[in-house]
C-alpha cells in the first residue's frame, strides 16, 4: 500500500461539511450515532468537533446503496408474483 493511499484513508471530514455534501442534517448524524443498527461511522472528536473518516463514510454510503437496490429487487419480485414459484 502506498503512502498516498494510506493518507487518503485517513482523510477526515467535519460533520457540518459532510452534512452539507450528503444533504442530511446534523441532527440525523446524532440520531445515527445513537443507533448502532445504522452502521454510520462513529465520529472522531477533535477539539470538541466531530469528524468522520472519509473512507468509512464512503463504505457506509456504498453499503446503504446496495441495501436499497436489494430491497427494491425483492419488492419488485413480490409485486410480480415471482416469489410464488420459489421455495
């Protein structure tokens, strides 16, 4: 692993900036922090401010998108009656 790649994995994003980028509120982040089922990356506190590791946020977003796709595919099969033929 290159040094540049290691540095990229350590990139931190402040919660206010991340909230703006993702279109969520800081209150959503607080709720997700208190609910381990969300899988939202935990904050790193630096001088009383919350930061997140970019690599962890990217992985969370990817998992969330894949979960939505799988849920949509399941709903589509059920709506079409495709699940009736499966055991």
